């Protein structure tokens, strides 16, 4: 096969392939031409071309999340590399193995006033698990050994227990477009080998003792769907003294779990809070959407907090971390269940579930007194009619929070960029995920600012027809009318809400998307099922317009209703 004549390029690509990279998203440029040519010529690697580097990186992250495997991104030198940063930070805090390849100018020209000669080495700082600087000068046997070793260690960091993005910055000199028949192979692995460590008698005794706590809370953040974890945690939840609280993004569902944390915490009195405060807190997964549970546990700290997993050692979100259980969550709970620790007679699990069921019953009977199309009505309606087995991609800010107020569909996977919780990249991520997984129906539910912010996501040739985008347009950042503080400021509309007059229909038309507009409640009820189930040859987009001034009032009506 044809490849670049630059051995350093061949080495990086061989390492990518050896370590499981089968998809590469390339943003065109001149300096990364050796990589573009070589990746495209590789018979077993699929390449994508997306011009906007920020969108390209989020697109790749969507692929990586769906396939649960490393995906590479590759760009030219200069500011192109900097545009990757938001997605890299998101991948870092989501433990997604994004392989970042940035072409660079020769080292002697950096900061010398020539084009695109910015300082790219270590530019992503602490937001990558490993950084390697390479160049194509003087490719001796010792330099080859060094590069093989460093790139192998980088891949081990990206793919081991604590996964995450890595960065290869590659200085390349001209000429850039020369190709040869590939003759040499440069792949090499250095792997961390996991060993099985049985719990010793001392640790078993400790576990048994602590599980005698009257009140054990398991709190689950963002996780990929896992049948094994679902089964082991459901078994553990059968204990009377155990309450399992899950975000939708945990993709864990069971009748015994509390699925709507913010809803359960709404309207609790001091006595309730005392009864619901755990003695032992066990956490797993990534970010927790609910700010209320974080505040609740910080103000009412448990005696112990066990953090289960390998990622971010020392992260003390609830200010009471006592033990770090270095184990995969499913393995941890399997071990707990096999140990069969005693369950102390307790109403703790029952108390949490009674609150959850009461609130759920109130939600089922909730009906807004007005016909006004409000955010809360929109989310209640859409979530009810999502197709079974589909994948829901949620935008950040108010969208993901509204979704947490309603019980999840057990057949649906819930996705959201909660690593950094930014509004950038939600559309690009959803498009990448839907494109690489055409057998599933995908729905992106986002706000208008998130949509406009990432509208370049539609600027590529990979728009999937199995993706439906629903934009809830309240003409700005609606969350700033909900959270305390901004609504009382004269700067609300301009500096916080960022009110706008932009036209979503024109964007849809520019990128050949099917478009529909909803302004009335009856119209939404009539058209939402058709929109979600209709087959189309294009990406489909629905805009739903709500009243930003009325939305907080109807949300408060909802919260008041479910509390009483």
C-alpha cells in the first residue's frame, strides 16, 4: 500500500492501527498532508473529512463513545490544533480515548515569525493522559526506538484502566506530499497487564463491618450501558439498608432505583433530610447532573465515602472521601454480592423509594393549567414518545436538567457531554454517534444556543438520516431564568440569557435538512410522533418555540405540584 515517505508518519499510523484505531477524522491542511494521504491509503482504516476542527473532534468523540474504542483526529499546524481543545477536555473528563495527532512546523521555525509556527508542544497541558513530541529529522535507530517506546506508553495510558485522550505533536518538514510503497513496520506495544487481586480476610472483615451501616447510598453518575453492572447493582439493591440513586446518564434502570434525584429532593424538610442522609456513600461513574444531591451530601456528610473505579484518584466531590476502591464497578459489586455482606434491618432503601414513587405519581397526574407551550410541557411530551431502543443525546444546561425530572425509558440509552458540561459540541457528537451506528434511531434534544453554537456540525457530508434534532427555542439561555440570581439582574437578557433573533429554519435549509416548526401545544401533540418515527432521506430538524418569560412560572408550577 502507498504511504508517506516520512518514517515518523508511518510509525504513528502503525501504532494507531496496532492499538485498535480504525476510524480517523481528518481536518484538511497542508502540514498534515502526509497523514491524510497515509491514513486514506490504509486499507483497514476509515477516514472522515471535517473542516472545522472543533466540530471534527466532537464528531470523533461521538464515534468513540458509540464503539467504545479509540478514534483518531488529525489536523494541520497553527490555530487548527487549538480548536481541538474543548473536545479534548470533554474526552479527558469522560475518559474517552481520543487520539490527537497535530502536525507541526520544524522545531527550528517555532516562534520565528513564519506562518502557523505557534507553540504546539504540550499545548493541551494536563487535559491529556500522555503527550509525545516527534519530528521527521534524523530518524536513526535510536530515535525510532524512542518514538516506538513513547507512543506505546501513550496508547497504554489511553486504553488502560483510566482511559482518556493522548496527544502526538509531529514536526514535519517539506516536501509533504511524497508517497512510497510501504515496506517497513513500526508497531510496538507496551501494556499494563491487570492482575486479579482477591479480597483478603482483613478487607472482607472491613467490608462486612461497614455494610452493617443502617443507611447505605449508592450514587451513580455518567456511564456507558452495561448489562453486567446493571445485574450486579440490582442484586445489591435488594438489601433493606441500600438506596440506589442514578442519573439518567448512568444508563442504569431498575424498579428499585431512584431515577430522578432532583425530583426526589424537591421539598424535603429537616426531618426528611436526617432520615435520608447515608452512613456510607458509594459512588461510581462520571459526572453527576444533580447539583442538589451534591449540596445535600456536603451539608449532610456520611461517615464514609467509597469511590469505586480507576479514574481521577483523589477527586473528593462530596468532601467526605474516605476510601478509593480500585476496581471496575461491575467487578466490585459482583464481589460484594459474593461476599454476601449482612443487611442491617432498616427502612432506608424503602424511605427513598417511597419518596420517589410519590413524586412519580404526582408527575403522572400533572397537567399545566394553561395551553401555553412551555419548556416543561415540551419535555414531558417528547420524553413520553421517544422510540423504544433509541439513543437520546441531551444538550447541556437546562435540557439535561429537565430530562432528569422524568423517569427514564428502560430501553433507551442517554448520552450527554457532561465531562465539562459545556454547550459546545453536542450536535457534532450526536452526528458522529448516529453516523457510525445507523442501526439505531438517534434523537438530539437541545436548546437554541447550543444549536447555534455548534451549527458547523451540519457542515459535512456525513449527516445521518437516522438522527432527529429537536431544538427547544426559548430565544436564549433559558437556564438563567431558572437558577437563582440572574433573573433579578438588568443584564439578564443581554449578558446571561443572550437573547437573539437568529433563524433556525434558514440554517436547516442551508444544509438540506428536513424542517418543521411547532408553536402550539395541540400542534406538538399531533406532530411529535410522526416526526420521531417518520423515515427520511435527510437529517430531520424540529424547532419548538416556547415563551422564555413564562417558562420559569410553569416549572415552578410543576415543582410545587409534585411536592404536595
